[in-house]
C-alpha cells in the first residue's frame, strides 16, 4: 500500500520502546546496533548553523544507514558525496 512506519525511540514523539537488552541509548555500540535495523535515520540538529554537525550523522553513516538530514547548511561539504538526503 506504499505506507511506512516511523519509529521514534527518543523523548520527542516517542512511539516505540527500546529492546529490553538496551535500557538506554547512551552507549554508541547500542546505537550502532539499533541503526543497523533500518535503512534511513531522520537526523534533526538543534540548529542550522554552518559546520554544526552532531555525532548522529556519523553514527548513522558508520552503521550503513542513509541519514535524512536537517541541520548545518553546509553538510554536503563534510560528508561523502551522495551519502545523505538533505
């Protein structure tokens, strides 16, 4: 039917609980494991300031996930070509 679901583990728009084996997302290895379950990750930075890029972008890329990104206006200067959707 073309529909897809959006999973939100964080505090904002929370609609899915973390797996029992992962009590929180403080550990980078846990986040990496979680990212690998998905094709895309929605990354929204707290600002659009030039050069402000949080670790979420790098963690998603490292896990092989395509970030759908809203944030730094010059993000394309910092990531591999064609690696994110902005």
